C-alpha cells in the first residue's frame, strides 16, 4: 500500500472501504456521472475499483472530508514504461485548484519516488476544464483519440491524449 501524499490544499491517502459511500455519492453527481458513468450500483463499482490490483486509488481529502479520488496505473514493460492518471472531484469544489493540486502531487510522486519518466492522462476532448487543469501541471496535448469512448448517448466521442515528461512537471 502506498503512502499518504500532501499537497498545498489536498491530502491524498490510499482509499479504503469506508470511502466507498462518499466516493459513490460524488460519482453519482450529474457532472461526474456524465464523464465517469456507471451502472445502477455505483457503490459496487467503486468497491471494485478499490480492489483492482492494477490500479492504485487515493481518496482526495480537503478541509477534513473526501472530495474525490485520483488513481494511477502502470505500464511496466521496460521499453514502454509509463504511468497513467485518472481523477474525479465533487462538483462542489470545482474551480478551487484542488484537481490541479491533486494531479501535481500524484505526478510528483510518480516521477520522483517511483521514477516514471512519462505520465499520460486522457480527458474527453470537450472537457475544457480538465484539459486546463492538466496543462497547469505540465501535461501537453499529444493528439486527438478519434471516436475514443462511447458516451451515455450511444455516440462515440473524441478523447485527448496528453502526456508529461518528468522534467516538465510544474
């Protein structure tokens, strides 16, 4: 299990079973659900995410409460080694810089402590707020992933692949 990480405004700690209910409630908000989607049993899906051995999930805490989650996964094949990040935040705290702080703290941990030289993140191409957040950390657009994911409307939507090299972290 990983260590607790501290940012300017957020604390990232390994997510535990007690986080399932608050994280599922955040995932159920219309703004987050539109991007992360899910079935009718979000608590079960969050619990499954926490149990996935290929992904490490951190609860994001701010002002003493869980306000979201940030997770990472690794490609450890030596010739392609890199890590990827995903995040969601309670819409009640959007626009406060907490997402930027959380992504920066995790990126620093991945590049300095775990020695990943390259990180990737893949927001929806129309998610301007997320793209701005990641750019503040140093992520750069690599290219559009055309028809990358099927939306809840059944239509394929583009994604934006962004990456960050360790020495580009701001």
